[in-house]
């Protein structure tokens, strides 16, 4: 997979705008059905607000776009920790046709069952049970990086990060807060996209971004698109030495 492209924005606001523009560019590049894989955590919240704001929502062809999620906390939809619930409340519920929002179900007995159900949903959307390198599953995959270098719910040293067959796996225990079980897409499923876009902003991210830029073999470094991977960062997250 190609090396990530590093793009530096002045601050978190400019970064969210840059991310929104990249989402719109992927939408514009595909005249057919579009699949966008969202992410959780705090990093994408401003982007979601922007996409739901008047200026942007009018430009999105909602009838053609399907929204997925790269990982989920195994908590009910009503729980504020639920990643898709945050995205829905922030911009999807007011705009997306209901059949176009594809949450990871958390009503199953355990995260493994929920992972299997989501894998079936992804496969039926894709129309095949194995990934064709010539036909990406997603147009855009959004990602974040955690303080331990995890991305989606793929934590360093966990077996889930080595998964090569399944598209979605249950993760019984998280490595960082919130310490609830997770359900996560795997590296091969996430890689099947035209663009994988990381949003990494703020001074709190400086230690982990420094490690990622040093090329440590952390999940957030191993996660690469079969197409283009972009690390969108802001000045505050950059290591001192390379700040502009
Ligand atoms: C989650 C996310 C996770 C997130 C990173 C960064 O479920 O928590 O999908 O992978 O992207 O942990 O989180 P922040 O954006 O909150 O820093």
C-alpha cells in the first residue's frame, strides 16, 4: 500500500473543513452509489456538524450515499458512547434516508455475533463475500488515532489487528477508555476503499502523532487504503521539530 500523504492544516476548524472537502471530492468522483465509513471518538464531531450544516448538506446527494461505521462500542444505541448514535444525532437523522444508515447492531448477545451480523450486511451491500481489489467496498473511510496508536477498535498487540479473513471482529476488551467491548472492521475491510482519511488534531495528539510519523508498527500506521491514505493533521498535533 502507498505511503500516507501528510496534509497539515492551521487548526482543528480548518482541518474539519479540509476533511469535509475531501469527503465531497470522493462523492463527486463517483456518479453511482457511494459508501462512506464513519468513525467514532471526538475527532470527527466537527466534520459531522459541518456536513449537517446548511452550506454543506445541500451539496450532498443523500439519495446516493450510504453511511457505515468502522467500529462500535458494544453499548445500546441509546448510550452516549455509541459511535453511530453520535453521527446520527449530529447529521444523519435529519438528512439521510433511513435505509442508508448502517449501524453496527449492538442488540446481539455478544460482540462476536454483532460482528458476524455486520459482516453479512457489508457483504450483501457489496454483493460478494470476498473483496475484489479492483472494486473497493468504500469510497471513503474515516479514521482517528488513539493515544496507544489504535485505530478503529484495532488495539496494538491484540489478535484483531492480525485478522486477514473476516471483515468484522468482536473485541472483548478495549485497551483504552471507554473500557467496553468493541466491534471493529479489520485491516483488509478498511483497506478496501478509494481513500482512507485520518483526522488527527490538537496538542493531546502530539505524542502519538510523533510515534506514527516515526513509523512505529502501530495499528494506525498499518491501516492503509488500497487506494490513497491521507493523514490530515493540525499544527498543534505536529512534533515540535516540524511545526511551521
Ligand atoms: C472509537 C473510535 C476510535 C477513535 C480513536 C481516537 O470508537 O473510539 O473509533 O478509533 O477514532 O480512539 O479517538 P478520539 O477522536 O476521541 O481522540
